C-alpha cells in the first residue's frame, strides 16, 4: 500500500539529509526512477502478455493491476542493489518483475471484500470491482504463481550465474512472501485489529508484512549481482531499516493525508482500531524514528562505493519525494 | 476434486485390464498406496509445522486442509515416477510435498464463496467455514507460496542432483499451476458455466485445470530421478492420458453417485449447466473413452522395466479402486 499512500509523502513532514551535495548534484533521482520504472514496465508487459485465448480475461485482470503504474520501488531496489555490487540490470530484471508481481498479487488479495474491502487503489477501482471477486482471487493466484515461473525461467540469470544463486533467490523470495513473511504478517494484522499491540509486536508485524519483500528485493538483486556474504549482510540491514521507515511514514500519512491527495480512503487504520506508530509513539516521535531508520539504512552502505549511490539516494529521498 | 468424489469410484462402471496376472499378484497396490501416502504425510506434517506464534492460526488453517487425508495421488505419482527411472523416493519427496500443497491450495480457493461456494470437502466443513474467508484465502496463498519454498530449499534434491534439474522442476511446476495451467483452467471453467462447450474445448479445459498438475508430478518426479528426454516424453504422455481419464471418471461419478457416498454435494456440474463428458458423449461412450485413455497411459510405459509397475498399476486400478 505504500505506493498509493505515498503520492503525497511530503505531508509526512519527515526531512533527512541526503548524500553529499556533490553526489546529489551528479545524480538526478527523478530521472533515474522514471527510467528504471520504464524498464521494469516494459519487462512486466512482455512477461504477462495479453491474450485472445480462452483465459484472456484472466490475463486482462492480471495486467489491470500489474500495469496500473506506481513507482515500482521494489523492483527498482532490486536492480539498484544488483548494480551496487557490480552486477548488471539484466541479471536482476526477472527477479525485479517477480517481486512486482508478488507485490501486486498481495494488493489484489488485500483489497478483496473478505479482507480490507477496498474499492479504490491508486485512484482506480480495485480489481474485484472491475472483474468480480472470483476472477480477482484467481488473478492474484496467477500473479503469485507466475512470479516463480518468471524467476525460475530467467534466461539472463541462468546464463550469467551459477544455478545455485538463482535457486537461493527463489527460496528467499518464497520465504519472504509465504507463511513466514508477507502472508503471516497479513494474518497477524487481521487478527490484531481492535486489540492493543506493543512496539515490538508492531515492528514484528511490519517486518513480515512489508519488510520481508523489501529484503527479498535488495538481497535477491545483490545475490544475482554476485554479492559477497558481508555485502549481503549489510544490504539486509539497509533493506530492513528502509522497509520499516516506509511503514512509519505510511502510518504518518494515514493520519495526515486526505482522500483527494492519495487516491484511496485514508485513516482507516485508526477507524479499525489498528495499532500504528503515531498511535503508539505520537506524531513527533514517529517522525524522529523514521529519520533514525533512514540513518541506519545509510550507515549500512558505508563500505560500498559510488555504485551504491542510487540506494543512498533512494533512502534519503524516499521520505520526502513522491516514492 | 477427484479424491473427494472418487471415494466410490466403482460406481463409475469403468473396468480395464491391469498388468499381467503375475505382476498383479506380486504387487499389493493397496499396501503400496497406504505406505507411500504415510511417507508423504509425514513429510507434509514436518514441512508445515504447527506453531504457537502470532501467525499460529494461519498454520492451523493450512494444516486443517493439508492434513485432511485423501489418497495423495499426485505426490505418490511423483515418487513412483522418480523410481520408475531409477531415482529414489528421497530425491522426489520435496517435490511430492510441493505438489500436494499446490493441489490443496487450489481446493481451498475453489471452495470459497466467490468460487464454487462449497460447505463440505472430504466430508468435513471447508476451510472458510471453519476459519472464515479471509484466513482461508490467506491459507491458500501461503500453501501456494510455501510450496515453492519447500521445493527450492529441497536439501535432498540439491545434494543429489544438478541445481539445473531442480530449477527446471520449479519452472515446470509454476507453469502447471499458473495462468497457463490450473488457474487459467479454473477461469475457463468459471466463464464457461451455462454456455455450451465442444469436446475439444472441454479437453483443453481439463488439460489445464487438472491435467497440468498430473504432468508436473509425473515429469517432475522423473526429472529429479534423472530421466532421459525420451523417458520424460513417454511419461508426459502417460500423465496426460491418466489425468484426462480421471476427469472423465469424475464426471461419470458426478452423475451417478449420491451425496452420502462421496462426502460432498454431487451433480452440481449438471445443475450449473457445466459441460461434462457424459453430457457431451453420453454415459456409455464416456466409459469407453476412460478405458481408451487408460490404454494410452499403459502403452506409454512400454519401454520401461518393472520399476514402472507402480505407475502401471496406478493407471489400471485408478478407475476401479478407491483412488
């Protein structure tokens, strides 16, 4: 949900320092993000191709949600992380697509009437409002399943890497998305509605519900770029801190933003009695926490050279640009 | 749905010849099936372990459907196919579990109110009747995702095989389960309700909805057993014919069996105006078709030695025993 809500991320009121002025001047993040998102979208459109066949309606529903725009933050992180350790965009592109497909499936299923029952997503009717609940459920199932197909069949990764690295990326992605990761987090979230949660429980929830896919994107990308174990450990720390910072900022936006600004109903968390960072810590302390987390993410990149600048910039500006 | 409906498979009235009398005497299929199903169930129970943690309810819901019994036909086929080409049960066990997890997820989602809206499965309340729609949807999502984790992390397969063979099995399983396979078939089935379908369309539907997973079980098992390309081609033919035979027999049972005998409501297909083999071909011609398909499956195994006897027996008795 980050991307939809963060259309007006400025309003979270979090400000952090970016990299050095020289680095910032040499690097146009807006341009970078647009160019990378376009690459990802081209690959996604080719990977989930429209079809006139008998299951054409399924592919249409899959593409409706998959090609609905957004900043493509997770896949861009996967590509940037691969490049940060000396790999190529090509090596990580199928992973990037698989991650965006899994992110999209989770949004489609989260929006279902039996879950969050949302009518709008990125300002458009949600999948089940357009295609009905049955097709939306199946479109989510297919996006999830096909994500593993795209990754396992990745000809670039197979050509450029030992099969073992690709197997490890598949296992890591399934871990992040399954009962120990996103789905488990969603269940904790569902069952936690209306009851109090302490800060540790809230962090555990978010590390599974949203953090795990950030970690899979960053570590998977690095793995496919040939990362060393110590690079992987540092990037895991970066991704965990960045993912949590996003969640804190999402919670802040949920309190502050209006429906017009973000394209979906807001402040629903509070209405449902869900625990949030602002409800547990207050707004000011939540902003401070987001800044601290971004600082942790930046610090994790200390040993990396200029090729990690996109990761640095993504963290620095994530909280104040339209990520 | 095969397993639930087939509790009274005798009533389909299909009889075929088994292997030679000597072979049949030397091989106790009932004992074989029970022993193999027990092995699979032990591995499944270990792979999806109960948990007291915050997501314990999710694991409980996953296990409720996964450990609900049944003949475990698909995983037993995977093991038998691995052995038919000289592999070990151990090499294919994680694949067998992954396939049963995917089969189970598909049943949980198929039973949802927005899909088939079934209250009973194998004589017990369906997952969403016990855990609610949200948890049932998520339990299905987690079974599907964790299936890929189990397969990608398979230490036996990693130890015994080139990583490439395991990658190929993952890709083949995702193909069978995704938009080109099961999910696509389910969409064709849903959208086909109430409209006429010719025999070619019906066969295409079933090859995707149920046949693809039979093929993934048999070919995946053989791949992990070190099959040659020509063995894989023969086993694909076996699996395609066997999968279709099962569907024809399911349709026959749906017409003939009563609710008491099979533990779920029957003759629903006809009530919904779904095309079935008996509705297109009549009962007698449908029985004949099932016999022909079993003959095709048997013929595909001609070049295999006695290690393929379990596959032969499974085909021969599938239609008249309680498979």
